C-alpha cells in the first residue's frame, strides 16, 4: 500500500511539473470474467473508482496515469450437469490498479491503449457443491493490457469504454487463469494547468 501512495505522489509531482496538465476523478461499471475457469461470459458485475492525471503531449495526444480501485472476478450460480444437486461459484477480487495509457484524440472521439499493474487488496473465492467447498488463491499482482475508446462531451466530461485482459496468469492452479473485463466509465476533469 505504501508503494501505491508513493506512485500516486510521484504521478502528481511529475505531471504538475509539466507545462500542460489536467487531473480529475472517474467512476464506472464493470462486467468481468476469468478466462480459464470453465465459465464463459461476463457474468460478474463490478465497479471502478479513482483519480487520473493527464499530460498533454500534443494537440491530439495525451499520456494518462490512473490510480483506481477495481472490482474484478466472476460468478456462476446456475445448476450444472456434473452429477451434483447444486453448484455455485464466485470469485470476487478487489485491486488497486495503475494504468498508464496513451490517448489519441480525433475530433470528439479518443482512442487509448497501454499496460496496467494491479495489486490485490482483498478477495473472496470459493466453489460450493453438495460435495463440499474448494478454494484457491490468486496472485498478489496482476499485469494487464488495456485498450478502448471514448467520447469527449466537453473539456471536462467524457465517457469511455475499455477492455482489459491479464497478460500474466492471475491464478496458476489448477489451470492458468486470466482476468478479463469491460468497463464503462465517466471521467470528470477537476483541475487544469496551462
């Protein structure tokens, strides 16, 4: 957690030392799944909430650094044909995530892409059947690649859709598993510096 706070402070000190900067808050809705767990579909609902800083590289491009609280994972509570009477599965993962994104603006549309590092701060993971409970532990770190696009409503407000997928396994047993999610987020710029 101390490293996350240090990154946040460095983010703001570096970005505010530049000529063109802005910063703000963002929040959004997430649909997620875990690839490799034998459950298909973005069935888990979640959210993200955080802050961002933006460095203007040119009239059409920005570098954006975020510190966000992200809820990932998957869930499945449907009846399964595995010989069990009832089967349910839930995996809730809470991360502090730091994406670094290059953004290109075309009129009122922007495109973005870049990596992110996430640190696990809490999780709930279990499978429940009439045969008992099974549990596994995810990795502490999650490295993902993100890409997306959005609409710039005005100078302060924008709406973005982003896809994120782990590039290293977030869990290695019993099989390699990867976080995968779509997020729809609203961003609001609070401060500008010119």
